[in-house]
C-alpha cells in the first residue's frame, strides 16, 4: 500500500488524500500541521521530515492561512497546478459547504454538536500537536544547540504571543543558525519536486501585487458590490499574518460597518467555524452567503471564499521556486537548521497556548488527551478514527457528568 502512495501522482489521488483531512482535521492550523505531517511525511512519505519543516518555516513567513499554504505546496509538488488545486479543494470545500449551509439556517451550532463533543475535538488536538512536536523534535533538534534554540523560541513566543513575534523569532533563529552551524555533507539539500518555472513564479507574484493594489482602485472607480467584496476578502487573505483568528478583527471592521452583515450574525458564524474541520478561512464562505445585496447565497459564499484564498495560491506558486533555489546554498542550509529548530519551538509554544489551555480543564480532559496520544503514537490508529472516538467519548462523559 505504501508503495502505491509513492507512485500515485495524479490530481485525483491528491484530492482524495486531502478530502479525508478536510473531513476530519479539527483543531485549527497548528493541529493541521500535525495532521499533514502524519499523513504525508510519516504515512505516505511524499517528502522528508526536513523538507516538510522547510515548508512550514516558509509558510510562517508568508501572510495568509499557513496550513492551507502548506497543503497547496504539497499538492503542487506532487501533481503540479492541478495537484495544488486538488489539495485546496479537498481540504477546504467540506467546511466551506458546511458554513454556507449554516448561513442558510439549515443547521445551527448547538444542534449539530453538543458542547461536550466540541470540547472533545479540542482535547484531541492536544494529542495531534503533541505527536507532531515530538516527531519533528527528534529529527530537527538532535543536539544541544538546536534543543536550546527550540526552547528559547518557545519561551519568547509564550512571553509575547503575536504573529510578528513569531516572524521575528524565525529571523533570529536564522541568524543564530548562520553563526553556529556548519552543515556536513549528510545535512545536504533535499530537493522538492517543484513543477513551477521562474517565469511563472514572477508572473504569479506580479499578479498578486497587481490585484492587491488594483482591486481597491477598481472598487472605487466602478460601483459594484461584488468587486467591493472581492477587494475586502482579497486584502484580508493577503495581509493577515498569524492565521484565521487574526483575520477576525480585520474582517469585522470591514463587513459590519458597511452593513453587509450585522455583528450578531458575524459572531454566530465565527463560533460555528470552530465546530467544522478544515481551515478557519472558510468563515469567508459564511460571510459571503449571509451578506445583504448581490451577490449572496451560494454565489456570494463561493466568491468570497475564492477571493480570500487566491492570495495564498499566488504566493505559494510565486515564492516556492525561489525558496527551492535558496535551500541549495550551504549558508541557507545553516540558517534552516536554526529556523527548523525554532519552528519546533513555535509548535511547542502553541501546544501550550492556545491548544492545551483551551482544552485541558481537568483530570478527565488530561486522561482523554493521553489516551488519544497513545492511540496515535503507539497503537498507530488512523488520526480520523482517534478524532471521532475522542469526540464521542467526550460527549458520553459530558452526558453522564
């Protein structure tokens, strides 16, 4: 079975692999990094631990949804542009469709899942992230120097939790890596099978900046509600560092004062977004489907969804070929040794805040998280099965307590 994974490089297989994650990957972007690592590094062996860590480090630098950008890069390296689109569709569409249905009033958060089951999804995220931290630390922090960088990075981010602090920590770790490390032959470059040429990358970056600066001008010049919404959601996807939670105040300041949605609807949709798997940026689909005026409904939801994710696609296509070239250089490899250790530290900090602090509220939660971790690491159960079982068990405990 593993060998068939390695030889299967078509967009359809990429879509199916990401669809399973899109249906089961609860817990937010940090947990998604853990799901991706387990599926594509440990299970399918699409790339090595080091190459995966390099992708994670790159996406920490880029604005937009980091976990979705990692997925786009994985799909792109596996099956070209069609693979990138397939990875995005499989991972994103399940939650996007659920959010549009929620906007229609077909389902409400409190009738879909009980609070105890929702809490169980947070608990299992602790196990998923802990497994990812442990596995990456064993490979990327094999000596005292890199363990020290990992610990320092985690402490700094916990002391000053912001997206800009994370970027600063990665830059500092790169400088420390340049000063401390001299890569040996065994630490050499592990190329990614990138299928993007530099002309296409330059065109993608040009289109990214062209839309970023051109859409506001077009929205001012042409009185079109569709164009105005594309501008708002494209800018949100282009300028947000730190993931979906950072996107909340930016979008709220844009869509509520404009009268597109009221504040109660906005907050209800954001709460529902916590209950679905996949990227939090699918909140855009809910807003688009809920807005007054034209377009609304399915068309409005899909328009806003596309607008907020287009920047991620353009940045991944535009940056990856240059990133691949930089990774070949010895000095960059030294910097990456520091960066990769810092990335583990960032994940370790995220394991505590917000993953642990929002999920582990008592001994029963700790026991559930420990059981899920054992099931993942030692019993080797599929992540989706562990997610479902932990959520149901949490629901049962909540019902009898």
